[in-house]
C-alpha cells in the first residue's frame, strides 16, 4: 500500500475517533440548562403564590387576567354545556328506570301481601261465624265523632283537654278518643277517654294522666299483655307494666290496645288494635317480677288540634 494513502487513513481514523467525545459535553450542558430553567420556573411559581396569599399586589393582574380569559371561559361553557346536559339526561333516565323497576317490584310485593291479608280476614270472619265467637269490641262497631280541641293542658299536672262535642252527639263517659288520620275510618293513635260530658262539650283524660290505664299488647307478639300507664317524671314517656320476664318484647315494637274484657288491673273497654306507641327501651331487673318497658307515644299531646271520639253502640 502507498505511504500517502496510509497516512490519509490514519488521519481520517483519528478524526473520527475525536468526534465522539466532542458531542457529550454539549448534551450534558443542554440537560443542565433545562434543569436550571425548570428550577427557575418552580421558584417563580412559589414566589408568585406566596405574594398572592400575603399581598394584594397581584390582585390587579389577576383581575385583568380573569377579565381577558372570561370570554373564552363563557365560550367553553356554552360549547360543553349541551354535552354535559345530555350526559346528565341519560344518567337521570337510567336512574329513573332503575327506580321504576324497584317501585314496580315493591308494588307487586305489596299486592301479594294485600291478597294474603284479605284472604286471612275473610277466613277469620268465616271462622267467627262458624264458631259464633264473641270477642272484644272492634273499632268498626263504634261511631266516630269528630271534634275540635277547645283547650289543651294548662300545666304539667293537668293531663286533660276540652273538646267541642258532648252528649248531644252521643258521647258518654268512658268513650275512647283517638287522633284523626284522614283515612276512611278516621282512627289514629290513642289519645285518652272521656271522663265528663255535657250537651256540646266534653273533657278528655289523656293517656299520660297518672290515673289513666289501658290494657295493651305487642303487635308482633300478641302473647305479650300488660297495662299502659304514665312513666315517672315525664309526661311523654309511657310504661308497659306487668309484662312477665319470659315474654319477648323488642325495641321499636308497636304497642296497641288489647281490647281485653274482664276485671282487675288489666280491665279494658278499649277496642282492640288502636295504636299507642313504640317500645323505646326494654330491660330486666332482679328486684322486679316484670320487665321494664318504656313506650314512646305516637301522639303529641301538647299540640292536639282535633280528635275523633269513638261512640259505642247503643245497647238494646
């Protein structure tokens, strides 16, 4: 090989080998510059945030920026609103369909339960006729008389109200008084009994009176029978008394009138099935033979406006 060619290749080889390390410092320098720029931007952002929170110097600039960007914000909102409304409409439609399915299922379940209840009622009526059974009086045997409350209790000791109906409307001493519900029968929760009646006015002793008592039972366990009386210290708490310890009574159970007839402390002339209240607490005590059952009444005795008096049928 000629000498000049050998020298040329050597020169070219040496030039190629020196070109590689010359680019490395340039890349490293660019990376360092980018990091410096990012650091400066972060530092500037922190400074601006600090000044914005601690000073009002940027308020004008922020206001100007908001004013300039406001048209773009309005335009973006007008563009995106139809899409958001459409999505919301479809979502509401899906929720409505789901709720409709749930309601249809509940209606079907209630219809089935109503059919079962109606069948049980008819069967009960037929059995009563077949056995010639005479049980406690029912609400259907009484005539409802609507009356306004003329005077509410004047103090904590007075547990009576005066109503605008009396003997002229068939009301007699001992008539049961309930709260109106607006239903076809107009019968609601138990209020008390009439203890005095004249031609067009009567006085009602409330269920919260210390002398008031009514035989009651648990709606979910008719084997539970006791006497409702006023609780000690508070007029809005009732006691279901004389319930044996072995009887099963649970919190939130509904207590109704038992309609028991007879003598003794459980004697009652109330129709069966009138709601009284719900069990608020239940406990046992070694010192007592009976359960300690507190009942929250369904009636707000402090704000009665009208009542329904159940006038008993006339005896032949």
